[in-house]
């Protein structure tokens, strides 16, 4: 599981993806050993293009709207909607980790979450909630890497 966030309005993605550095960027996003969180300073259209390019390699890309995830509840709801999580809605970080660790219900060579307006992500929640999200991403990525 990789999370890519984009916060800027200027497009830097196009030139990066056009050259050899773009291939390196795509390879880094698809690498199962991490890092699992990347910052992409690009326009929303460029983030969609990135998702399309990753999809060409069989990677499942889903977009999360940071402004919809200002609270923990909002973020868990946004993740559930974007990924169409099976079963009951997720109520906490351990529940999210459990669902994301086994993604057999969403087949793909890998999974990437792109967060738009990431500066608003968990903005209405205590700082510990952001740490909770980062820990979930790390835990899930490590578990999935170990399982192959």
C-alpha cells in the first residue's frame, strides 16, 4: 500500500514522467519494500495521470479527497468509499489496518492511494490521529511485503 499526496497547484509531474526520472518515480511507487509515503507536488490532473500510468502496470489506484478526511471519521469514511471496503464501515485504525492487510477482494499488482488537498487531511483531529494513520500505512505495507 502506497499513499501519494499532492498539495500544490503547479504541474511538476508532466516533465518528471516524460523522462527517465519519470520511470524511476513510477518504479519507486511500485516498489513493495518502500518507502510507502511519497509527496507529489502537482496539479490534480497530473495526479490522475499518475494513477492512469500506474494502472497500466496493474496497480490499483484510488483517490482520496483530503477535505473529506478532516476528521478521523471522515477519513475512514472516505477510504471506505474510495476502496469500496467490504463489510461493515471501519470505525478505528486497527479496523482499517485489518481490512487493508488483506486486499484479496481488490485484485491488483499493488495498491496506491492518492490524497488530494492533503494539507486538510485530519486537520480537525488531534495530531495523534495523523500518527495513527501513518502507523497503519506502515503496518499494512510491512505485512503485505512479508506476505509477498
